[in-house]
C-alpha cells in the first residue's frame, strides 16, 4: 500500500518476513511496517542512542563512531530523534541508516528532522510497529526503543542522564544479552553512562578506530560493493571457506585487487 507523505508517494509495506533479531524482544511485534531498503537488515548492525541535548564532545564522538562503523560496512540503527539519534544517522548517511520510529510512517516526527527522515526514506530503511495515522505517545517511544536495541548486534550509548530513555534502552539490552558500550565522560557529566561504567554494566570506548576494527577494515577501494561477499571477506575467512561459498568470484576479486590471499586467509585490501 502507498501513503501520500507530505506530497510524495512512498511505498509503505507491511513486513511479511521474519526478522530473527526481533525474537530477543519480550514479544515479537504483531505488526511491522517499513519504507525503504530492507537489505540493510542483512548487514552487521550497531544501535546508537543517547541524549537529545548532547555535549559538544558527545556530538563529535558520536559522529566519529558512526562514520568509522559505516566505513567498514556497518548499518547504524537509531530512533531518528533530536540529538544523538540524528547525529548518528546523518554521520552514517541515510544509505547506511535504519531508523525506527514511534509513530505511523505517514507522519514525519520530529518535524525538525523531517529532511533527514526523507533522506532515509529514499535510500535507507525506516521501520515502525504503528499503522497509518498513529501519533507518538510516551509508551510508543518505549516500544520503539526495544526494537532499536533488538536489531543491533551491540548497543552504544554516547551520553545519558540517569533515568533517561537511553538508560531504559540499556535495560532492554541487558535482558537481551547485548554488549553495551559507552563513551567515558568527565565527573558530573553523563551521569547515566558513568554509572553504567562504575557498575561494570558497560564497556568504555577509548579508541574509536580500534573499536570499529572489530567489524573489519576500511578497504582502499571505496567503490567496492557492500554486499554479502564484502561482509564475508571482512571476517578473514580461509580460502577453502571462500571458494566453497563464492567459487571463482574469489579469484576474480583477487585479480581486480579487491582482496589478497595471505597464509591461506582472505583479506580485503
């Protein structure tokens, strides 16, 4: 079905396939709608949340984290809210963004992020549990946050006050067994994330590139397609594993200078 969204026709469809990551939720959604590129769900995914009024330090670090991850082929998941959410999506670029919203997909909320939401509709992916016309409510944001956390391989909280929505997201992550990472902050700032660190609930990100490298390397050839082959090679598979899965494409990629074979292992170059 199509909804006319602010003068433009976007194809809003009901999700008719099973999203395995959502099995970690307390209850799998009875309905789920989307606009955009559903293949983003096949990529490695990281959820990033945080304050709606972040410090400059947080803004800069969130930008660097999102960009470092997407340079390695990771999709960024957030709630397209003001602050950290919007910074994560814009830094990742729409084509690498999965936005989960707390309203019907015929509504662009918050209005201040309307242009960002439009970009994600065109080249990223937007998901919602709510049908056309549904206005956001306090409880729908909680539901939205659970999906944001469930979709990601890990959860990153770049800044949060105690008892904030981001800390509620941490509670979801703990129940789901998701690793949680935070930025180290000065005393008296981001009390929520500092508390997580002091309790040993979260791990700090001290070096952004080292952190992002767990998802692979930044290939020298920036034109390489971010497809199944790309993500497979990021895991440094053996040549036997690679040939079994992709056959002659391995040798073609080597001739094109996209990969190297060292000590029996495949690596992107």
